[in-house]
């Protein structure tokens, strides 16, 4: 009987410790906060310009994420026949065209609210930030692989 109680207690303590450990994953809010701080600093945006830009930029990114999800789901399927491959290629092309249309629509909205030079500078720095973070994440993943972690 003591062994069972001890075993149950050990399982409960282990479950609590596992759940208490912070999850290492992508924190979208922290990423977005860093992105905004970087763009505001690099583009020297006023608070009102930053608010206008990021309201539209965040809406654009939300629509883009929906398309990225569709593209990711398409890519997970591994087509085997020529017809399936053709369909997957056409779907990918349609998604990429849709992404460009979404970007174009939002860029036009941004240009109505802000000067073109400001919009271009903000977009440049947002893309630069994304590339920097992607390199950092890739380097981190590579280092973890070398150490034998997943």
C-alpha cells in the first residue's frame, strides 16, 4: 500500500513539475513588440505615424498568415500522381498571387495614410527585422542540433 501511495505521489509531483516548466516556443506577441520597436527606431517614426502604419501592417500580416496556413497545409500533403502534383503546383501559384494582391491592397491603404517614403522605409525595416530573426532562429536550431537536442 505504501508503495502505491509513494508511486502516485511521485507521478503527481512529476506532472506538476513538467507543467510548471515554461514552454519554449514562438511568442508572437514578443516578436511583434520587438518588430514594432525596431521599425519605430530605425524608421524614426512619430507615435501617430507608428500607430497608423502598424494598424494597417498588422491587418496585412493577419491576412497573410491565413494564406501561409493554406500553403503549409498544401505542402504537407505529398502528391504522388501527376494530377495531384499539377493541382498542388496550381494551388501554390494561386496562393502566391493572392499574397501579392493582399500586400498591394494594404500598401495602397498605407499610402493613403502616410507618405510613400515613410511606408517604404517601414516596409524595408520590417523585412530586414524578419530576415534577422529568421537567421537567429536558424542559427539557434542549428546549434541545438549539434548538441543533440530537437
